[in-house]
């Protein structure tokens, strides 16, 4: 049965309920997918974690500082690239769910143009960080309005810049419902972490599928 609300309209309750029901219908696959993604993410964060150094030589310290700064930038970029791919994988599976196709390891790897996915992830990450440096609020606002960027890249094959603009336009036209869904999503994820951390394996896909539902509903496309 298809759910087709008018373009630009969606119910937060319906989105979350849809996300939960699709997750329940494909629990094993989603939990396994999230386990793999969490393990990869933790491994990457550990491998590219903070670097430290110590020396009694001032000149050596200066040289090491430059080296470690460059290494830190490289590590941050590598982490951002990998995290963008992981996020895109979850979103790919979530978008498939809205088409009535159950997410699987095979489906989440169908990312299309990986270069655009990575560039879109880096673009939103960098702009969000710049915004956070500008008194925090601009970064939060940009992260919010660029919410659907990767979905536009994955679903509509848009370029990174076009996808950001499309997301800003879509969210700006329905700020109220999007804000409520964002707050509900944060609450669900917090509850997932409170459940001994294990609940996050369910919370993340539920939130992601709910977001995919909203993305499609806002365009009047509906969800299977």
C-alpha cells in the first residue's frame, strides 16, 4: 500500500512509524548492516585518532608540529570521506525501503557516482564546520538545511552543489515539519544510546528510513 501525502506535507508521527515498521520487517539485515558500519566507523576513528608527540628539542617540536598538523588534516579528510560513504550506504538502504525494496548488503553498496557522494559529504562537512566556527549557530542551521543533500545525490544523481541547493530549498519550504522530525530523530537516537548503546543499532536505521520517507513526501512522491 502506498502512502502519498501532498507535496511539501508529511506527518512526523507517520514518518517515524513508517521507519519503525520498515525496520521491523527487515530487522536482521538492518542490524547486521549497522553492526558492520559501526565497527568500520570505530576502527576508522581509532586508526585516524588524535596524534600526540613530545620532545625536549624546541626545533624538533616545531618540525613535528608541522608534520602532525598535516597528518591531522589528512586524517580528518580520510575520516570524513569514509564516514560520508558509510552514511551514504545507510541512506541508500533507507531510500530502497521507501520503494518497497528491503535493504541488504548488496543494495547499500549501490552508491552510484562515488566521487559525487564523497564530494557532497566533504562539502557539507566543511561548510558545517565553518558555520560552527562562526558562533556555532550558522553551522547548526546549515547542517539542518543541508539534511537531504546525500539523498539528492543518491536518488536524483545531482552534483554536490546542486544537491546542497536542492536540500536547502526543500527544507526551507517545510521548516516546521523538518525541525520536528529532526528533534524526534535526536530523541530516538539518545534513547538508543541509553539502552546500553545496543538500541542505537535500531535507532539509526529507523531515523534514516523516517528521513527518507520525509524526503520523498516533501516532493509528493510518497513511499511504498
